[in-house]
């Protein structure tokens, strides 16, 4: 566990809390995390290094509360979390491994029909200079493919699916299918019919997300002949 400061300046006043870096990042990503499991010290500071704690009057005047949990959450979400360089490097390395694993399972050389080796894909990614960040792998793949195609011939093996979404769930599902959508048709009863082209390796994860949102009421069929 690595503890780092999270900092926020409001109206010229500086506020800091000491937090577990992993849990703080999870909170910033919208994941459910207990604030008090995250705090290394149950206090708010003006300067952690000097041990200068904030008075209740300062907290109340700035945050309209003296509740450390509420204040810490605001500081973490709205301020800056000092992420150590080695942590950023490791996070990028882990994400790069996930991306290479995804490409190894889903990408082919269109000329030979065979997958590229992991080392060849890693070399192409590094040569391309494409930025790897902490977003989900599937959100980064289109940009990565765009950057590495001039270096190696590559295509993603995909499955074309027809998805019929009941009207009651279309609002929640639309964002899920938008990235892979080729065609859509709104039916007279308000249901949505979409044709999507999905990376083959993402099919099971897509089904899980779709069923979670629609409670299993969406109908999915594979479209033959691409």
C-alpha cells in the first residue's frame, strides 16, 4: 500500500488528505470505495509535510461541513492525487500487456491469416509512439490500430451481430452498442434493432454487459456472411 497526498485549493486555501493511491484512483474512476478505508490519517491538512491540520472553522467555512469523509471525497475527486512515477509506469506496463493480449487473441495479419507474435505487436506499438492510458482496453484499440497499421498489416477478427433491444432499455444500451454499430432501425413499438461488428474476443464480455442492463431481454443473433 502506497500513501500519497491528494490536494485541492479553494479560494486561495490549500487542503490535503493522505490516501492510498490505488483506492484513490479507483474512486476517481467511479468505482465504489470506502473513504475511510482509503484515508491513511483521519484528518484534513493545510500542509501534510509540516503536519498543519485544518481547523474545524476553516473546513466549515470552505466545505460547509466538518465531516472528514465528505471533504476527503471532494478533494480526491476534484483535486490532484500525487501518483508516483513508478506507479504510473507499472500501470502503463500492465495496460500494455492487456492490450497485447487482446490483440494476440483478436488480431490477424490479413495477408497470411495468422496472428502476429506478442513481441512483434509490442515493437509496433512502441515504434508508433501511440499513447497508452488507463482507459479500458476496448476504448483504446481503434486508435492503436490506426497508429500501427502503417508499421504492420493487421486487422481485428470480428463477429457481426444483430441485437434487438426492448424499448424500455434502449436508453441504457445505446451507449454500449454505439462504438460497434454499423446500422440501426427503430421499430414501430419503440424497440431498437442494431447491427454491430464486434471484436470476437469481446463477445462474451459484451453479452454480460448487455444482459446486466436488459435483464436478459435483448435478443442477439449472429449475422452470417460479412
